[in-house]
C-alpha cells in the first residue's frame, strides 16, 4: 500500500480511527468538535510522544475549521477568534510562505496581500493608531530564487522586529478531495515547508525561530495516490489541484489575510477591513 500524504492532523486521526481504535480513545490524543460562530471546528490535541508517533505529527494543538456555505464575514470572524486563542499578547510577524508564480502554492503570499499591516503606524505614535495591534509581514519566496531557507529569512526578520509570535501561512496537502480548499488548519507547532509534497525543508518553529510559531494553512493539493485508493497502481509523485484553483486561492488568501488582521484588531469587522482596502 502507498502511504497517502496529509498535513491535516484531523485526517491523520480519522485514518487512525478507520484502521482500528478511535483516535479519541488513543493514549496521547484528544479530539473535540464544536460549532463556533456557525462553523464546524475540530481540535486535535497531541499530548505526548505516544500520540505524536501514532499521528505522525509533533505534540501540540491542531484546530481545523470547515468552510461550508457561511458568509465570508462569518468565516473571517471565526478564523480570527481561533487564531487569537493561540497567539500570545504582543506584536506579530506574519510570514507568507510559498511560490507566488505557482498558483496552488501561492496561499501564503496572497494572504500577505490582504493583511492590514500596522507596525509602522503603531510605532509612529500618532493618536489614531494607538491601541492597535502591531502586525508586520514578509513573503519568503522560494529557496531557488533567494538562495536562503525560509527559516533563515523568518529568523532574521524576527530578530529585527522582535515579535511575540510568528504566524506562518502556507499551502498544505490533504488526502480527501472534500477538504481541498475547504479547510483551514491552525496549529501551535510551526511547520516544515514542503513536507506535504515530500520536499522537506528546515522546520519553522519555536526552536528554530526563537519565538512561538503559529501555522495557518489551507490544503490546495491532494496526493494522487488518494485517487487510486492508495494502491500500488496509483499515480506516484502526482499531486492534484482543483481546476479553478486561481479563483480559490484568491478567495482563500483574502480569508486568511482578513482573519489574521482581525485577530490583531478585534475592534474591526471584515466589512471595515474591506472599506480600508478600497
């Protein structure tokens, strides 16, 4: 059998459940599903190394929100509230990870395009900006273009702006077509750029960056092996993305950018952010 890749802890837990004992009853793993602001939200907590080995993910919290037919403003508000619970108080640096020229990998840079960046405004000391959350951003590009690892760029930027945390935004891989471009995962474990498609780079996490790293991502590709049921006859090294991926990435990048901005500016709404962007 071919192992089907997934970056989603929820899918790893579901796979474990399908193969035997329920993930909720597994030592070291706790799952909980609820509705938040009309959105289905599932949290998978990996408590120890036993759970980490079973799911193939680091110890930590993984929160998944399912994008259904909710209004954009409702989705953005839910994402903002979930992210706010994971972030410490203080300035935040957002890193858009990925290749802007490869549509299915452009979630990170597109999200940065829709951020309300405020660090320079807050530091100006002017009255209208007092009390705002401090948000800065960068796009890391890809190793072949910069000659620098994503982690090296983020660590250097973090050393300059001294954030309380980094929010790393990246495209993910899923194993289920129904979650493709319909799921947002947040985790407090950081991420490994490219791991979902087998191109492992240096981890971007608290150990390598020096501050907590909250990963935010959306699956934009599925392993081709999933289309063949995980059999040896399934396509090898093939990843599939929706044919309308251009439109999906534009919408999802906007959602992530607004959600991150609202987490830092809880006094604003999605509608007010849209007005500021005009």
